[in-house]
């Protein structure tokens, strides 16, 4: 399937004014985490609409789009890969998983990671050894680290918390705000399913956690308990 046709379809929905807003929101300026990322200005539902239309795209074309400089083209590729993964047989799932990891550094903004990592990497590893997540967690690349943490969301949804908590521990002293938010979010998701499991982890580590990570983790706690954690009184 010619990718030029897909690119033209996306451009039909382009909104230059929204593109400028998105480029500020996703920190695309010099020295920022999304430096150089280019936006067309599409809404998520528009990308999903195009993904459904071009669901028959082969993996080679999806990989080509995943290497695009244009944010929405990479998101489109991920949406199609997620749809294919959901409907694929074991071999197709494995091929998509491998393609994803091969291109992990092109999945290079938080929205791209968050929408796809749990539903491809996490689901694929759900019944398999997940050593690769620990390798990614120790990467120097921000997006590989976020993929490691967000992939565990698939485990958390199945009430499998061990790897999620072990990987969260790796990031306790990470310097990047996007990792603080990711870890705090996943800890909160653990707590949504098992408060005791989250609190056991927090009681061991909350005093050394970055403040943002802690705030995200305890966001849904009763106010009195939340304040005790924030004041170091646990």
C-alpha cells in the first residue's frame, strides 16, 4: 500500500493553528524533550479514523511511517499496529512486538508511548519472561525507559504487580519529570486495584521519591492520608 496515499489522507485533516499549539504542548523547542517533532494538528479521533481506513497496511509500510518526522504519522503507524496486534495470531503479534522494539527510539513522545506500550509490549509479555523491560528501564534513552514503565500497565490490569513495582524501584532516583509522572501513575494504578500493595511500596520508598512521583502515586488517597505522606509522617 503506497504510504503517499496515507500521508495525503492525514493532511486532509491538518490544522496549522492546532499544530502550533501541539508543538508547544509537546515541548518541541530546542533542548526540550520533543525537540524537532513536527505536527500536522490532528485530533486523536481523526488519526483513529484514518487508521481504520488503512488497517490493511503491511508492516513494512507501518515501519516506514514509524520513522517519519511527523508526529501524527508515527501515531497512525502505532494505531494500526495496535489494531493488527489485537486481531493477529501468535506469529503476527510476535512480528509486531519485534518491530516495535526495533523502532523504540522513534516512539519518542509521551503520548506515543502511553497509547501503545501497554497494548503491544505489555500484552505480548503478559505470559512471558519480561527481562527486556529491565534492559529498557536501564537505558539512557528517555522513551525506552518510559516504554519499560508503561508496558507494566498491562500486568497491573491483570493484578500482576511484581514487575511493575520492581521496575518502579529502578526509577526512584531518575532525574526526568516524565519518568516521575509515569512511575507515580503506575503506582496509583496498582493502588486502584490493591491499596495495600501500593502502600507497602510507598512506606519503603516515599521519603526518597521525587515529589511529583509521590503526588501522582497518592492522588486518590483520602486527604488525611495523602497529607501524612506529603508531610513525611507515615
